[in-house]
C-alpha cells in the first residue's frame, strides 16, 4: 500500500500516501457517479461537529460534471461553500508545476534530461553524486535525492512556515548539501525538489511562477479563479482554514517554493483541469498526456510516479491522483482515464479526505474511520532550568533524530530533514506542537536525569534515547 505519513511532516505541504486497504469481493458502482445523497452523507459524516469547516466535491462521469457541498466556508454566519469558494490546494500545485515542465519541454524550451544546475546561477553548487547530476526529470519524479524540506528552513512564524524562506537560503542549502544516496536510486517525496523545479522554470521563462502558470495553463483552460494572489472580489470567497480539530489557522505563503504548493483554487476550476486531463484533446492535450506516463516506482507494489502525478494500480484500473495539505486545508484530485471519471475535493480543514476521493472514483476503495479530533491543550510555564535539561539530541531511528534547543523561554524541536518548530509545555515533562497533532514526553531516570523522550503521533508512541 502507499507509504504512511512521515513523522512530524505536518510542517510540510503534504502528499499523504493513503494507506487504504482494498475491499475485496465487491463490485464497483459506476466510477465517479455516486448518488448525491450518498456523497452528502459522506461529507457530513466527516465534518467535525460544532466547527466551521466544510467540503466541496466535484464529480465528472459520463461526460457530465456536478458539484456537491456541505458545511461552512468560514466562521459562523459565513456563506456555505460552493463551486466558487477558494481554497488552498497545497501540494496539488505540484501537478501544475510538472504540467509547466511538460509544456515547456514540448516547445523545446527545456528538456527533461537537462541538469537542474544548467538553469541556476553559476554560483550555486547543485549537489551531484558519482558523476550524476540532478535533472529536471529527477525533480519532477522525486528521484533527486534531495530531502523533503531544506534543513535551513527556520521560520520566524511557524504558523506561516514558508513565508520568509528566501532564494538566497535555497541556494545556500543546495550549495552545502551532500546527497545521501545515488540520484534516481529511490523515491523520496520532496517539497524542496518540486519547489526548486518551479523556481527553475520561472527563471527560464523570465517571469514569476504565478505569471508562468497563468500564461501556460490557467488561461488556456479558462481557470479564472486559480492563482496565488487574491484579486479584488476573491478575498470574500477565500475559505477560512482550520486545523484537524476545527480551530481557525492562518493561510500560508510560499514565495520561494511556490511550485511545491502555493496555488489556491476552486472546485469549478479544478474540474476544468481534471476534464482537460481526461479529454485527450484541447490546447494542452499532448503535454497533459505526457504527465500521466509512469516514470518510476515508489517502493510499493501498487504505486508509481509519473510527472508529478501519482499512479495507483488497483482492481482492474489505474487512478491518476494527487493531494495537498497545508495547516488549514486539504485537497484531492484524481481521475480514471479508462472510465472517464474524475473527482475533486477541497476541504477547509487539514484533516485528510483522500479515502473519500478514492471511494468516489471506485466504491471498492473503503471509507476509513478518521482519527478523533485532537483534544484541546492548555499551556503551562516550565522553569528555564528544566527546559535546559531537555536540550540535546534524541535518536528515534537510525536516520531519525530530534534535536531539542531552547531560545529564551521557548523550547524548539527539529526532526531530521524538517523545520525547527516550537513546542509548548502542558506539564513539566509533556509538550505539544501547535502546527501538527503530535506531542512529546521527556523521560527521566530515578536520579532525575533526562534519558529520552517519547513522540506521540498518529496513535503511535515512538521512543527515542538521548544520545547527546
């Protein structure tokens, strides 16, 4: 099955590889064509009661499209969500970035085999290994060997973690990074890699990412409500994002890594994109077709990666799909080329809805019971001397270390390959994150010495011993 979400990946724009079990012995209903009452019930059941969250679903089946919505688009009194409500789509942006790559390659402006370094300033030292250079194709298929996130991502505001990450920081990270394995040897989902690809394509075109995707993709497909910057009249339709417990959170900005997840869109627009991918005709047909071609495995028997898109091989068909997650939104887009069906779901909550997307495409994919909403947590004050005792490095796995530091009265934890995030005291030994549903408990021996910690996330308790 698909890989499970990496520990503490909530800071990332997520591609959550759904670990859904396949239902056996069932016959699929018409792909992408469920009864409206059934869809509405699925949405209503998934929304957290008492919150201001909502969902909008777009369906394409038998050449027709329809939109079904439930819940709220923001605070109490705000309008119900609909086809023109604007959501952050997070990592679903990545397939727009790879569509740009396919279009520019078709035009002869770039080649998939071109080294990434070819399009960057000569002062930037893009990492190489064993004589192999990272190519644009490697970035588009998560085969580059670059990590999920740059380790110098150290946001001033953890609630908007990418907002102050600069091009200079990106270049500094690339110039100082050593690849841990050969390029092309392994699939590792990388927001950094896709953000770098978007940056390179923008440099080649000589215009910003938003202007480039607008010119080459959005305007040809008449996607007038998709972009990064909200224009007059759109702010009122931009949904309020919420964490998985239903608490309102800030929107995200990604100026440097825009190609990894900066776009905002509506279900109406995303249905246009899905329809163009299904059609096989139209101004972008050849480029879109090329993005569906399997390029590499992802380490699981039923999955592979195309140009940005993920392919899920199940039952008697193949689902082309991607999702996206930010602090306050979750998105899903998937389609079945064989049966001409597509599903788009936009949700103003960080809670995953991927299982609903797959189920609507093929009812043999089961609806899974979502985890319970995180319980409310109350901060307390911990003495500086106690905080100092927690500073150090804790090893949870051979290649996964959590580094604890203190700045002033604030404790921070940085996991391997991820950003440095603040944690907040709930007791003298228990701390919690605000940007992801995860907690840490520090362990002491009989003499009061800190010997380790336990990471609590996703129903798992993962211990780590203090090694430094």
